[in-house]
């Protein structure tokens, strides 16, 4: 074989070997514009940059699809809130009939901060003003949102019988319906790009506060027991928060499948721990609320993956010292 041809073959072989060596892993998320998609994209960029793993975001119709995909090994990682994880592991509630017992926790990411939004000039000033108004409901592919919205109405002393419920499959459709004038409010996680998109179409949006009193929160927790009030202040990432506003919060977790290798999960956990600045540049709400010191909390449900535990032991974070709902 000619020397040049031999060199070409060797170079191609080396490149192929390098590509094969770079393991590709997937992160299951909801659709573009959602918090979990933006979060997954920020983590994918960070982990690819820091570990050499090739990480791809794989959008799904909702967490009801993405979380079971992680359990089945169709993707290696996904985001799940703490309540979804409880139902998935037990095969109850929103995951009734499907036990997702392959799921393991990698890290607490941040508090998910959720609320209803209305037009900035809307006469609706509080959730109590929803009586008789058109409000999204059902959330077939995001069943946990159905629990949250039911809980928010209960927080105000209302039920879906008091409003005109507009069925939607997920929060993205609910936001689009609102932008098209089909409803009077929409539900979303604070910091999502979709909120800014909708605001641009309707002349600005305003977040509605929840009632943080013990009595009102007790009514909320009948539907969503892991929720807690969190006051947000106006800032660029908190688009739609026009004054200090109490919203509903509950922790967003990064989860994996128990069969994902300890080495991969260790590398991902280590990258997350040192990646706050990179994640802030990619998705400011994640970077702002992610705390390396609170990645390992004593959660009420689920087990941590051995790869994550290995890292937390090395950094003195194991066993967890922070209880759930402690900030």
C-alpha cells in the first residue's frame, strides 16, 4: 500500500475509534420552551464540555413520557420533580399502573417555581378572581400540572367547578391558547422562555401570587403535599414577576436509570457540581437557583445512584445533611 494511502487509512481508523469511544447519552425533556428542556439543554452542554461524553437532549410530549423513558433505559437521564418520582416508584397517582422502580436520583437541581400568569393589564389580581374565568386544565401529558393547578385553585378556596375549564394536554398548549385569546390565564414555570414569548404577543404578562398562609397552604397540600411558598422578586430572569410575589415551589431533580454505569453518573455529578457558571450562561434560572451545596438532600422519596453517592462521599456531602424544603 502507498505510504500516503496507509496514513489516510490510519487517520480515518483513529477518528472512527475516537468517535466510538465518545459515549453518547440522552436526556429526556419536555418540549422546547419549557423549563425541563432548557435545563436539559444546559446540562447537556456542560457535561459534553467537561467529560467528553456526547450528550443529546431528546424532547418528549411531557414528563409523563420522558420519565418512563428514563425508567425503560430509552434515555439515560431526565428531570423529575420530587412528587412525580414518588408516584413513579410506587406506581400510584399520575403513574398508576406503571411502576418505575429503575429510577435513581443524581442531584437536586433547583426549586421549580410555578404560578398562573395573566395579561399585565388584566383585572384579575389574585387567584380568587378566577371565578367564572377561562382556565386551562386536564394536562393529560403533564398530570402533575393537573395536581398543581387543582391545588392552586384550592389555595384560593376554589375548584374547577368555579371556573370555565379549557382542556389542554400540556403547559405549552395552555400558553399558546392564552396567546390566541382562548383563555384568561396560563400556567407555567417561572423563568421559561415560553413566558417571554407569550408576553411579547399579548403586551406583557403578570404572575399571580398564591396565599402563603398556613390555612391556604394546607388546602394546597391536600393535592400536592411537597409544595412550599417561595417569594420571588422582579429580575430579568423572572419575567412576569412585577413585584415581590409568593409562588408555589417544589424541587426539580435530575434522575437516571439504575443500570447506567457508576462511572458515567459519577462524571455527570462531578460536572454538575462545578458547572454553575456554565449553566447560568446557558439558562439563567438554573444557574441562579442551582446550589452545589444542596445537590444531595435528604429527600422524602427515592434512592441516589451509586455513582452520585461516590462523588458526594468524596466531597463530604454524604450522608445528606439538608432536609427537603430547607433552602
